[in-house]
C-alpha cells in the first residue's frame, strides 16, 4: 500500500506589485499555518519518505517548512517544474514516477489540480483543498506505476478546521 499526501501551498501574498506569479511569497499567516500543520502531522506520526514541490516560491517555502518540522533534508526536496500550473493528470504522472521503495510521499502544489485530483480518486466530494490543506490518500498498490483513480481518503486537514473544530 502506498500513501500520498497532497499539500496545497500555504497562504500567499498579493501585496507585491510586479512580482511574477511564480515568485509570490507566503504571507505571515501562511508561514504560521505551514508550521502548525507540519507539527500537527508530526504529532500524529505522519512523515514522508520523499517530498516533491512545484518550483513556485509559495509551494517550495511550504515544503521547506514541512521538511524542517519533519527532519527531512532540504536538499532532498525534489523540485518538479511540471507541478507548477499542472493538471490532475500531471499529479498522477508525478506519483507514478515515485520509486517503489518509497511507501509515503508528499507533493506540494496548487489548486485547482490538487482538489480535482483528490476528487477523482475518492468516493465522496471535497469542495476545496484550501491553502495549507493536506489530503492523504491511500492506494491499494505496491508499485507507484500502478496508481489509478481509486484511493481511500485517510484524512483531510487544514488550518481553519483545527481552529474551528465542528
């Protein structure tokens, strides 16, 4: 069985005129949310063996925060250009390329691809994976190359849910 964490980048800033979308930084709240979410995952024993990130500053910064909290080496975060402005099929393609020796992987990226991909894989529907949202999918496969659109949603978490539990 393989577990895939899909992490939407933390809240980014639109306050900088003339900054290319690829270079938008995280807001202060985004940084705080990323630390809190990574710490929450660690408290529940959720650790990735491999991390992949979009090259966008906001996604990579989110990945770096998670890596710091999970004692994952920064230089082992694989930056994947295809994860920026990607489609759900690109997420699936990336997952299928993960080495089979890895059972647990994290992909840091963007919407709408993350929300759409999650919804293609699970039996019910998630309206939106918000910023710093994490969807953990478990696939009944032994080889990543066999990844299909049938997964169990192990959990779905995001900062606002922890602040306002229902």
